[in-house]
């Protein structure tokens, strides 16, 4: 009996250690970077080709902007775009303007209903707000590039995301 219990503890421990961590709910960038997601975060952060000329233009317009990120840690688009977005945010020194990240499950449902309330249908979704009101969003992937799309949103150039037709 004792051996059976030890065997079960070993099996459950092994499964727990090899099961990928799937974030769900609100979490910070630090929690994302210091989890099992670190490998894809660092790789895609470093791979993002930062357009410094566009970032400079964004910097002049980003003061009163807040961003809410809805993502799925299981989603390749989120794994690609979220680190690139944070590379831009780091360049702007604007980490305090990013709200806690909201991780959705594979059904794209949030823990608190905030994603459904915000009309999130695809991940990642970057919601840009000013004075508490949404001004626009990038959905799933940028149309031109993250930098250009952010600049177009901030300059109110009639930006339309991939699912806004």
C-alpha cells in the first residue's frame, strides 16, 4: 500500500512538472517573464525589429494613453505580438500605462467577464484608452507593424484592425 501511494505521488509530481503552465486571469508582465513563458517571451522580445523613428513619433502622443492587453499564453499570435509590444513600451518608458494583462482560456473567455464585456473575440487584443474611453484596438496582429498601427491609432487616422470591416 505504501509503495502504491509513493508511486502515485511520483506520477502526479511528474505530470505537474511537465504540464505547461497556462496563465488565466490577470497577471503582470513580471509574472509573465518569470514563468515558464520566459523562453518565448525573451526570444520574441529580442526578435522584434524596433522602428525607432516611429517610436519617437509615438512618444509625443502616448502621455495620457492606457493599454489593456488580452492574450492567450497558448496562442502563437500572443506569443509573437505581446513581447514586441513590450519592447515598444520599454522604449517609451511607459510600463506604468499598461494595465495588468488579462489571460484568456482557449475559448477566449476571461476569469471575470472583462474580455466579453470589452468585446474581445481574438487574441492578442491591445485596447488603447484615453480618459477611460476606448479610442481603438489592435486585434490579433498589426495591419502594417505594431509601431505604425499604434501611431495611426494615436494620430486618429481612421485605423481599422483586421476584423473591423
